[in-house]
């Protein structure tokens, strides 16, 4: 028997149909039940599959339980973190170690129903690239969890232009190719459908079952809303301005310089026609401040442009993504 904590590096990246990846943090009571339910649901599909369980620095004995499961189930791979790095890092670890053509992330608290995986896959087979779960009848605290979630989902949908009811639902299904090259930080795992949609993926959502938590405690609080909003700002910036940062910084700089010039003209007008000394109004100081801010913003934009070119050229990264290439000779390639 192989060491359950050692990955099989001889396997090809995509020799499995479905990878179910689950982050876990102090879910010792839920892990055995979770493994049993997910395994049963996957066996009923009749397709090749694997399960990747990511231990996000648990301190409640989850590690030993996970190792025991991996030692007895060849479908299971366990990834142990050295510390608690968060759900986004766990999602990335699961993705990095996944060999499936379809990636299905879900929570480890038994609130997602593994039987919904089959329904997600059926929806995916209709021609979609991403199917996002929607916990329409969510079994969480109405004030602490549900209300802030609705507000956050509304903001995300409006800002991103990708309208989903439930970005916070971990249960989703992705075709592997829409996740190629994705790198996530902070709390950005919830924004993957946005990245996919902006890159041409077909995204939809469907209602999924949501159960009340039986064991353990929720790891999320109201402070998460602030993190989500800040991460959303980063996502929007990276999408619109990552390849042309001068448009943002330069535009802001020119606006400030324009307002500074108007403030200076106003101050001169008050002196020449109103008899008001320049030291009797804050307008000259405001003009200097606005112009200085404008110049610094433009310089920051130029510096960002240099960094952007260094990033792409030093790593030979392309600024575009190709779906397929068709020639008159009848040859077609995909990417």
C-alpha cells in the first residue's frame, strides 16, 4: 500500500472524469460521514472519480481521521496544510492536485448535499462550462448569515455583470479548461464564475439542497463582507485595467490636474475681481494639492505599465486566450 500522504506523480493530469475537492478545518465529527456520502454519490454515477480532502490546519484530530480514510480508499487524496490558510488557499490546493476533467468543489460541513453533484453534471452536459449552486432555501441564521449574503450577492452581481443568486455556495461544477491558469488570493474563490464568464465561459446556476449544520461551528462571520467587497474591487480592477493600468491612474491624475487648474483660476478670479487675497482662501492650497496628486497618479500609472510589461514579457505570458484556430487547410486546434 502506498503512503496515503504521498501523491502519485506518475498519473497524467486528466485521466479522471471528476474531481471532488473539499476544504476542511476542524470538522472531525463530519469527516467520516462526509466521506461516506460523497463516495456513495460518486459510485452511483458510474464514472471515474477522485476526492481531494484539504486539511486547512485543523487542530481537532481531523488529520488522523483523514489519513485513515486515505489509507483505505484509493479514490481519496489528502493534502495537509502546515497552518490555517483559508478556504481560497484550500480551493487552489485542491485544483493544483486535481486530475479530473471536471472539478466539483464543496464544503466539508455536510450542509451541501453530495447527491446534487449528479444534477450539476447533467446541467454541465447541456453545454455550460460552469454550473453554480444556489442555496435558495438556505438553512442558516437569517440575520447573521442570510441577509448579509443576499446584500453581498447583489453587489457582486451588479459590479461584475455576472448575475448569480448565491456566490457563496461552494458547490459548483467547472470544466477544467476554464480553470487553467487561475490563481486566487484572499477570499476570491467565490469569484471564479466571474473570471470564467469574463473569459468567455458559459455560466449558469441551479438550485441545490442545503442542510442545517449538525456538528461543529461556522467559521464565517459578518467581517467577511468587508473582505468580499475589498476582493471584489481587486477583481474588477484586474479585469478592466490589469493590461492598461495607465487608463485608471492616468485618468484619475488628469481629473485631479483639471480640478487643480479650475481651483487656481477660481482663486485668481477672486483676487482680481473680488479683491480677496490668495491667503484668505484655501483654493491655492487646494490647487497645489490636486495638481501634485494628479502628477503622482500619472507617474504611478507609468510605473504600473512598466511592471505590467515586465510581468508578461519575462514569463512569456500572452495578453489573450484562444478558444480554437481554424485554417483553410481544415486543421483545427483548441486551447
